[in-house]
C-alpha cells in the first residue's frame, strides 16, 4: 500500500465521492495531511455556508489512525528552498502553498496525491494519481 500526502483538491474530491479519491484514501496505509492543506481547507470552510459541518467531517477524517498531520520544520524549509530555486531557474514557479506541500511530501518521503498537473515540474517529487 501507498504512503501519501494529500493535496487540498484530493480531499475535496473525496468529499464529493470521486471514486479515485475514495479508493485511494481507503487503500492508503498512511495519509499525511500538511498543516498548509489544513489552512487551505479551513479557509474554504470559512468562506462557505457549512463551516461547522465541514470542520466536523474533517475532524472525523483526521481521527483515523492512518491519517497524520504533518508539521513544517527546518528540514522541510530546506526542501522548500531547493524546490523554489529549481523551479525559478526553470521559469516554472508554483504558488507558495504548493511549494510547502511539495516540500513536505519530499521531506517525509510521501507520494503527493494531487490533481494539480503543475507539480510535475518538481524534480524528485513522487506523484500519486490514485489507485
């Protein structure tokens, strides 16, 4: 089974019962959730009409023994710097939050489960497209 780091869009797809997302989360042995992704989710919840319900559902998701919140640390910051400068040299910048998400996946040796194609530009990042 895979060890993955979820992107915000894959959680949203999971909540919409997307079969690839549902199957991937069900079959993954380890699901990492970056605090950056949590921030994006909380921001989306705040802007919507179902904040309380969305937070409760996310809390239930996070309560799974296979789901682990990934904190950012000094080593993650080193990966961030490496990814940032590599992409700058290529002329292919990523949004700041996505740089942190990629750095966290690399730091913890997790495959990034995302539907965003721009992550393909990140050398050394393992992408997971779903089971």
